[in-house]
C-alpha cells in the first residue's frame, strides 16, 4: 500500500491527498476518453431531415433543441442551446456525419443545465460535444443512444462555423414577446431610441403579439432593423409568465426567456461587436456620452479586460405623467408615451436594483437575465452617473406620492430626433396599412 508504514498524522493526510489526486486525474482522463468521438459507421450518406423550427422536440419530449453553434474557445466542440428536464435527461449523444470521408462519429454529450432554473422542472441547458478532429461537420443530430438509425433523427445546421467580420456594432436582444403584446407606441419609441443611440440590429424572440404590432414588426423587418425568431415554446411546454416556480404545474419560467437570451448571444457572436440584453420597455441612457459607441469606447478604455458591462435599472412609473409632449397624433396609438414619464422611483434601502447588460458576445459562455453565469473576462457595474436604464412600466413603489419621485429629464435630450423619427414611422405604417 502506498500509505504503509506512515504513522504520523501529517504523513497520513499527505497520503490521502496524493491518492485522491491520482484517482481524480484518472477519473477525469476516463471521462475525457468517454466523450471522445467514435466512428460507428462508414461509407454512408448523411441522413435525417433538416430541422427548420426554432424549437425542436426530441423523442420523449424531455429535450428541446434550439440551435447548435461551433465553439473553439477552449476546444473544438459543438455547443447546442437547448431546454431539458433537469432530472429526467441524463444522457445524450451527438451524431456527426462527415461528408468528406463518409464516416459517422458519435460523441457523448456533456449536459450542463444552467444554474438559474428558479425552481422550474425545465431549464436552459448547454449540450456540449467534442467534434471529430479530422472533419468540420456542418450538421449534427442528437440521440439518447450511441447507436440507432440516423435517418430517423432531425439534423441541425451548426452555426458560427466560419468566423466573420462584424457587420454591426450593437445588436439588441429582446426576449420574449408574448401575451398578445400591444404596447405599440412605446415599442416604436424604444426602437427609434435604440437607432439614435447606435443600434443597427434588434433580434426579437416572438411568441405572439397584436395584429397592429405585427404591422409594426413588418415595417422594421423590411427596413432591415428587426430580425424575428419565432418562439412557439407554449406548443411544447406549459409556460409561466412569472420568473419563479409557483407549484402551479408549469414547466418553465417567463416563456423560456433565459434560453432565448443565450441563443441570441451565440447567434450574434460572429456578427456583432456588442450584444445588448434588455427588454422592449428598457433603454440604456448614457449621461456623459451622446451615444453607446462613445460610451463603450470610454468604458472599455477605463476597464481593460472587461467583457460584461452591467447597467442599473430604474423605474419610471407609467402612472405618473408630465404635461410636456402630449402629442395629439399619438393619442390614437395604443401604448405608453415615454416622453411624458420623467419621474423615477428613488432607491429603496436594502433592495438592490437589478441590472441589464452590454456584453462582448465572444466572451460569454452562459448568461442569465441580470448577470452572466460564466464568461471570460471581468464584469463591471457601470456607475449611475455614466448611464442608467430608463424603464417605463407599472410602479414598483405604488404608494409613493409624486413629491417623493425624482424628476429626471435625461430622455428629453433626444426629444427632437425621437419625435421626428416616431412620426415618420407612424406615417409609413399607416400608408402600408391603407395599401
């Protein structure tokens, strides 16, 4: 025995640590080997039907695949963004078909359920598989077993295979649009503010919205600003409009928002310098800079090595209005006129304001709603005198009198451009509706 003859307590401890370390190294080596791709078939044409839905249920309806992405930041892997039952899904395999040599490889997947499930039985998950070294597969299938018939499995295109030059500086990810969303005026105002601040692309994970909102989205799609990702999650799972599990039989919180956010980060990893994670009723307002580009240049210069910038959320209650900017032509449009809401709630003692983020997507591994779970590089809280999140919604501190609110007219710095742009959009949408 390795520890024979060792009588002192110190020697025994050293012995135990040594043996434990040896066993751990051996276990990790075996684990690594078990996840190595193995050839199971040769000389076959790649089979299986190409999946074309945003959410694809695997057999058994306990695993749902959104999209796979190539990720070589640590090793050559395919990372599938998905949703799984946190207890019932223990084993999955990636099937790679290499057209160059006609071989089919199978890799055992590492299933990493995100830590922020908030009690729901289903949660966002990374399904990670090592890729074959001698092939760059374009598609992957997922199976519960390392054997079977690939012709019966859906095939998913692996995105981000080729590195691209950035096509945009800022992409906003909005997840998820649901509940027959009809806050049309505030949505248009947010979109136009995003554009004023420097956004070129807005990605929206849409479950459903009103008929009028569909026309607004159509306008922005044709303009080239908006990209819609269909998000029919309630066709697969019982969804909650709340973020925390209420023991009410629902499967996943807030229409799968966290899964959508992670997919949006990876979807834009190679095409956008920054990704902004916020809701449609939230606008990051810079206080010291005219736009986001100038603000981010300054923040990066002051915070080298930082990949996640967190901005503090502040509520501007939609029930408290200013008499300014009561524009009559907007009164027939459903939704909130944010220019009339410039009173914000004061901070509460012992209550931390949540934050939303601007991130370098190439440095993010997993994100939640108000922080990243795993990333390369540092996270920094941006001071409120640099920027804050203007969040116009129902009040959180409902009993506060108007005199206790803080008048903050930062938004009015942009009123001239915002009014002109919103009027232009509304007139064009009306023209489209008449044709």
